[in-house]
């Protein structure tokens, strides 16, 4: 049975799930995405990845700034949908939108709920040192990621993972999970499990104030922060008055004053332990491995990072 769907998503995380629904033969009646925004050096308006992907495939794309107005809600209801599928859309869905599709609205979320409800679940999971994360399909309610869960898939977070690698893995996992779950919903076989009240955490949006490295923190926390914020927005420190992003790191052995270079290969002392910086990006330059960076910007043992 083919379902008539609205797909609501914006960033690259949503591309694989949308492709999976197309390949499954569902009728994508309309795609909703965030409005185009100025980007790049010329500050020209650029559509979201989902907008560009859908338009290239001849799908209708709508980019309202809000879904709170009655006129926009009427346009949505007029689509006569079986279901709405939401993947990192970025707009609040009011009750009339949630209630309009015959089967309801379903969200693919990048965490194991109720842990990391909210905007930045992948980054927050890595920053917190979680060993496992995953994706879940849930029925949407008016609360923030509070609805019952229909399906889940897990993946470990390894010591070399960063936000980009976990993002890509969860997007692919989520695409398969979403297609399988919709089949169960079609057949009336999906089981909805309410979320527990224990273990609720919130994945608040990353703020600029959080991205500067505090070398007085334990090495394990700093390593998780670096990997959780890579590649963007990037955790950063100061070196010679310039801002440098730390894009990849690993726990190291050593002790010293926080921010002190313990060798000439970017082993940096923390409040407890040390981290070795493996990939960095100097302000105005591209990302580079530590050995390449050090050829142009030597950091001798005893130097201090701010």
C-alpha cells in the first residue's frame, strides 16, 4: 500500500530518509523545508539541502516561516495526507498540523529517547561521553520529543567518532528504520511504547559561548567536546593571538599546567590528563592534520594554548 505523505525536513541528515521513502514508492505529496537563507561570501539566498534535493526531483516544496497561521494550516490539510514525516525540520508543528494527516505525524529523531530531546542530540551525546546512541521513530505530540516510540536502532560511539561520522551513520540507519516502520504502520502492526519519565535530558542548541576549550577541564571531557563539535561549529583555542579549531583528538598520557604543550606534536595538558590534537584548522585556513599544521606553525614543548 502506498501512503500519501508530506516530508518535513531541512538539513543533510534528512536526505537519506527522504530518498528511502521515494524508493519505497510512497507518494510524496509535498516537501516542507526551512526558507532559503543567505550563505557564502556573496550572502546569496541558498535553499536547504532537502529543498534542493526535492526540487531537483520535481517535488513540490513549501518553505513557510511559520505553521501557526490558519491559512497555512488549511493549505496543509488540503493535501489530504495519510501521514506527515518529520526529520530535523526546525519548525514547531501546531496541533492542527499534527492532527491533519489520517494516521498522524511521525518524527525520526537522532537519539535514544527520552535522552537528548531537542535540537542537537548527536553533538550532545558525544560531548557527554555517551557510549551508545541511535535513532527512533516516534509519534509526534505537542510536547518537545515526548511522543511514544514505534521503533529504534542503536549504534556505538567509538573513540574516533565525531559529530559528522555519527550523523552520517544515524542518517543511514534512520532511513532504513523509517521505511520499515511505515510498512508496519500501513499494516497496523506498529506498537507504540510511551517514553519513560526517568533519564530525560535536553539537547539544547550549541551556543558560541560553549565552543572555547577550557584546558582546566579533564582531558576526557575536552576530548569529547572536540569530537562532539567537529567539524562545525568546532571547539577552539588561541595560539599566538589567532583562533585555532581543534577538529580531532585522542586521549594522551602526561601532566602539566592546563594548556601547556607537553611535546612538539600537540600533546596538550589538561586539568586532569592530556589530549593529543590530531587535526586542526587555523583561522582563515582549511583543516589540516597536526603534522602539516606544525610545519608552518611550530608548537614547542612548554608553549601555552589559550
